């Protein structure tokens, strides 16, 4: 109820200013009539809100929208979210760098060793690091996670596992760093 009285007070103030500007525009200068116009519009919209007519109109409009229209709007929103998620998974958001590049490098046979029939991401690189699968498991992420998710998860866990912290574990911290290095290539 208090908000309504504030809006009514503001509407009354703007109505008074509009009247003052209109009278001054007639007496002093027609330029003030042009200034009175925006004040008049604001006065009208504040009065429309304070009188409750805006709320009633919004409710009427919402009642006109049928369930079929609401379902279509939900479907459009879900489709847009799926497109954004697919775009993130494709690696297109990082400009072709990051996981997408590492995957192409692994498929080219430069990073891993092992049988050619297995997934190249499951093989450890020749440098003695961990495989991509192990890295994702260490970070507790799904393989579809984008670079930003990998980075934020790494930072969160690094704060917790850092040897100088309360729950510090040097071995776990080293393993976390190896996993992050394997995924950021």
C-alpha cells in the first residue's frame, strides 16, 4: 500500500509541474510548452500505474494468451538454450583454441600412443601426463564442459587443495594441476 501512495504522490507532483509549465509556456515562452510535454506524459503513466489500470490491463493481456502460446514460448526458449549449449560444446566460443584444438591434435596422432581403435582422448600423452579422460575425472567434470567451466572448477578446487590452505593436500594439488594442464592445451 505504501508503494501506491508514493506513486500517487509522484503523479501529483508531476501533474503540478506540468500545469505550472503549461501556464508558464503560455505566459512567458512557448518553449516551455515543449518542456511540459514530457512531464505530461510521465504524469499520465504514473497516474495509470497508481490507479491500478496498468495492473488490470496486464492481467487481461495475460489472460488472452492461451496455453498454446505459452507452450510455444517455452519451446522457443528451450530451443535457444539448446543452440547455445551446442555452440559451447563445439568449441566455437573460444575462437578455435582450447579443447577443440587439443582434440584435433589427439586425433592426428601427435599426442597419444596406443591402439588406433580406441578413443585418442583416453591415451596419455607421450610427455608422461594424464589422459584427457583422467583429467576430466580428476576435475569431476563431464567431457562436454567448456574451457570456462574447466577454469572455474580448477580455481575452486585449487583454493581448497592448495598446500598452504586449511585442507591442503600436496599430492591432490599436484594431480589437479596436471589435470588442468592436460585440458588447457
